[in-house]
C-alpha cells in the first residue's frame, strides 16, 4: 500500500514539476503578436484566395504591418475600399490601383478548332497537358475541361458548352489569379479592365508558324505583322510567332482589330454602333 502511495506522489510531483517548467519556458520564449494583425485581418474579406501573393488573409495582414508602405501590397478581392481601411488602421498610404480582370486568350472554339481525337480517362486539363497535345491539333489552346472554372472561388467563370471555352463573368471577377495558376497552358491572363470595361487584346497564344497555326485553328494569330505596323502607339510586339498587345501602351484606337486577317484581335465592351473610321483616337 505504501508503495502505491509513493508512486502516486512521485508521479504527481513529476507532472506538476513538468507543467511548471513548461509554463516557465513558454512564457520565456513566447512571441508577442502585434494586436494590429487582428484589426487588419478583420477588415479583409477573408477569402484566403492567394491573389495578394500570400497564403491567406492573416499572412497578408502581417505583411501590411511589416511593410514601410502599402505601395506594392494590394487585396484584389477587397479592392481600394478595403486597402483604404487597412491604411487608416496602420496610418499608412495606400496606392490606388486600376482594376483588372481575367481574360481567356484563346479563341479556339469548337467551330474554329476541330476535334481530331478523343480522350477517355480522368478529365482535368493539367493531366491531359502532361500526357499529350489534347483533342485538337493546337498544342497551345484551351483543353476545355474547366480546371480554371473549378479553381474560381467566386463563381466568376463558367464553361460555354457550345463553344467549348471558359467565359469570365466580369462583374464577379476579383482578379485573384487562381484561374491563371490553374491553367496549365497559360492562356488566361490578368489585364487592366480598361475604361468602361473596354479592352483590346490578342485572343491567341499559339506559337507555331502562321500556316501551321491556321491549319490547326482558323482563328489563330498567323504572325503576319499587320497589327504591329498599323499601331501608332508601338503597343504591339511580335515575338515567337505570336502578337501581343501591351495594355499599358494601348490607347484603344482599334486600328489593329480592323487589319487582323484571322480576327485573332478582339475588342471588348465597345458600343455595337461605334465603328472605327481609321482615324487615331485615344480613350482615357
């Protein structure tokens, strides 16, 4: 009986001693967390989408506190309103950024790009991209299985079954970049939304030579260079058999749209009756 009591006392003493030591160590080495983190996190949208470049909203809040200013930090979901609140809490200035939107740079619809073979297995774009060129002749175009749609937490994308291409719902897009990361063929890009949502861009990423690209897709850029010559603002470059419009330089004059022989350059959200007359105009 004495042995049992002794063991109980010994174990209890060890437990209490260990608990006290752990408490002392925890107090000695604990890291004091800045209370501002909670305040900043409170005004963030808590989407944890990663669009800001950080794994979650709390990580972004910590980065805002540590940064000397908020010039390079921005929450795409909360936008300018959210960043103004963060700036007010921290006593810093936030830089106003132009809103952006995800654009699908592929016009290889079922009508423009015929199916040449059939894939019958697990249906994800990333898996197909790693196995072969896809069900059409274009090895650069959309794979039509909607990895981008699945990645969007905001319901800002859907698959157009008739055309076989993803569609971005501009009103819902928060330009978090999740769809950009999800696309294994890099056909989705974040571009400036533009004044009144108006944009001009090349809807093609095919890097094959013109005749081959056109053979695989009737709407492909054929690298003819007409758009480059026509642009009065030097906003278009031709690289690796594909034209690209720099949205920082583009003034939306739309001259390039008129001269593109395959209609690979598209204009978005312009009035239907607003036809360009060939004169250079800028939209600010």
